[in-house]
C-alpha cells in the first residue's frame, strides 16, 4: 500500500498561509514595539481613526474579537492617551471610541514603520502580481463561504 505524500500540495499551501500570518504578526509587533503598541492595539487604533465614534461592540465585530477583549484593549489605549470613550447621546449604555490628538500626532510615524514593513513583505512583487494575489485571496474567502466574509466589509456596508 502506498500512502499519498503528506502534506499534499494544498495542505502545504494552507500551512504556508499560517506561517505568513504568524510571521507578519511578529514583524508588526516588532515594528510597533518602539511605540509601546501591539498589533491588536494598532488594528484597534486604525479602525477608531477610520470610523471616528465607532462603538466597542462594532469594534469587536470588525476586529473579530470578544467584546471583553476589546474593552480591555480600549482600557489600555485610554491609559496610553490614544483613545477616549465618549457617551452615546442616544443610548446611555453605549460608549463611542475616538482617537486623541496624541494618536493623530503619532499616526505619521506609525504609518511609516508599518508601510516600511509591508514594503519589505511585498518586495519583488510587481503591482500586477499584488493585484492578482489580492484577487486570488478574495476568491478563497468567497470559497470559504459568506459566514467568513470580513466583518469590516459588513460594517462599511451598514454605514451606507
């Protein structure tokens, strides 16, 4: 009896996706260390700056994290004076999250280190290669089904 090679080509490719995510996460954490931020804090700040006044519940949905985890991260970011909670005038139970002036002042430096890390990541890929890769990854997301559709896209669609 002969056994199929393990891992097969598709399994090896899926393992590679895991490796890429792990390596990118590590590189982002390393790049943000000089600012005292983690990748999760960076992602939260990016969404807060993009969607000023987003609620903690909406952040949890787009970050695909538990609400308690988002609440803890917002607490940390408040102590770092990067975000503030503002009461929702329409619902006393809801807090809207906004970036502080300090966060806006740090943004150019943060953008620079993230852009540098991404440039190194995609070094050697032509713009059409990156476009093709993006299209292929979108197709994989679609193949995995609607339940895995990015929460960010769903949130953006809810704003229109």
